[in-house]
């Protein structure tokens, strides 16, 4: 597997940039809330829209143990530099932005 950060210009390719430039492991879990009517047919063709969980916090709590285990396993194999342990306190979202 290779990172695509330098293959072509992109906007929002955060995981590849974090890996290539900072040597950190990144995992993006896509969650959203359906905000449109089912009458909006083009959006219905996007599985991210209709398969997304309705409660983001519940979905995040559900994936944290698995994502943490994947990161810890990768670190045990010598991939990447650092990741929080699954039992670490959950960081406040955007806490550093408030400072």
C-alpha cells in the first residue's frame, strides 16, 4: 500500500498528508446526519448519505475500540510513530482551538 498524498493535487487528503509528512497513522471515520428529504434522488445514490449513522457520538463510541486496536497493532509492528492508547482519556474536540 502506498500513500497518495504526492500523486496528484487534492484538497482534504488529510490522512495521506499526516502519514507522509508527519509519519503518524491516521484513520478517518465518516459519519453524518441525513439532512435532506428522500425526494432528493441524487443524494440517495450516495451510500455515505443513507448508510451514515443518525447519531454521530454513538457511532464514534462504537468504532473507537476497533480503531484503537488497529492503531496499536500497527504500532506494535513498527508502523507510524505514535497513537493514543485505547484506554486513554478522550480528548475534547477542538480543545486546542479554544485556547
